[in-house]
C-alpha cells in the first residue's frame, strides 16, 4: 500500500478507526475524516502511533451537511492528485426523526446521501487512479429495507430501525448502479456487511456513546472485511458485489431492482443538486 492514498470516513472509532490504523500500518497515506475535531485529533494520534507512519492526515466533514462534504472533497483534491481507496463508513441511526439544516431526514442524509455525494465528488480522481477501489459499508439489515421513492424522508411514519434499514438498502442500490456505470474502468465498488459489532454508535442522537450490547464481534474483527476489500489482490477487478464479512453473497431481491436503483439515483442527484 506504500504510495497509495486512502480515505476512511467515520474513522474516529469502531471499525473505521481500526481500518485506518491497518491501512496506515501497511504504508498507505491515510486520510481520517471526522465531524468532531477533538475526537479526530485523538484518532490521528492513535493511528500515527500504532502505524509508525507519519503520512496520516485529518480532514473535517459533517456528512449531514452537503456543503461540508463539498468543502471536504475540494480540500482533499487540492492536496492530493490520486485516490486509491475510498471507504464509505460514516453512519448513524436515530430513534427520533431529525432533519438536517437542508430539511433532509438525518439517517437518509448521512447514510445514503453522504456516501452518494462524497463518491460522486471524488469519482474523477478515483477513475484517474489505476485499480482504485470504493468500499461501501452496508448491513444485513438491508434485508428489511423497503424504499418508497415518494417518502424517502419518512415524513409521517418515522421509525429509527426502519429508516436505518432503508438507508442500508439504498447503499446497495447505489453500489450496484455505480458498478454498472463504472464497467470497463479501473475503478471497482463493493458493499460489505461487517458483522454485528460492539462499537459506539449514535442511537438517540449523533453525540451518543451508547454501546450496542447485542454486538458479537470486536471492531478489530469487524474491520477485517473492509481491509480485505481495500487491499487484497484476490478482489482486484471484482466489482458490484455484496460481501457478508469475507464471503461474497447475494443480497436481497429488492437490492437488484434496476428501476428502483435508477429512480433512487435520479432522486439522489436532485437532492444533492447534481447534474
């Protein structure tokens, strides 16, 4: 991984932090992305000390804010002329319906539109970098997802678990659609369910530090498939696939619905003010 440049979003804790540490240890120039500067600085110190690699940088981004994502992407592109690996990992779940400053439902805005816009803005650099990879951290909860294109914001029927499951289905529809668009290029994109992990994850609100007691594996175990998809020669050229941990599997039938994927893509473009 020496000479390669990697971005890991949601890298201040959990599987994101472990992934960043291991990529840096392998020699990659590793970009941590954080919403909170104090937590970001702490993670930066931890990654550098663990990896003994000074080529680690912290960039700030709030993935609920599209202007923040644009600023982050522009900052990165001013500093770097290549991007080998983009790990879309930042995510959240809220039990209560919350909206962003732009009026978007928070879970959908962060978990789907955050991935969508970040990838879109960095795609030219990814395509210019040989054998680049996009890793989308999804979840097996996509199996419970049921996307209503006309009610993406869960305006009148909000349930935190449902909103999260729908956002994870959106991750897969996005992955498969972009894989088709990238067919014939050097850039691959794959989605992964990392397992049910004991990790800090925003439940009641984005500042929550509650730990899921149902978590069955450590962040170190959960990060293994992210690291595998980011670095292994075994998956070079493999694109548009869903991995459950380290095993390639079929995702839900709905996740392969091309009409739904097209509709979600067009809606996402509009919500991100993209053409």
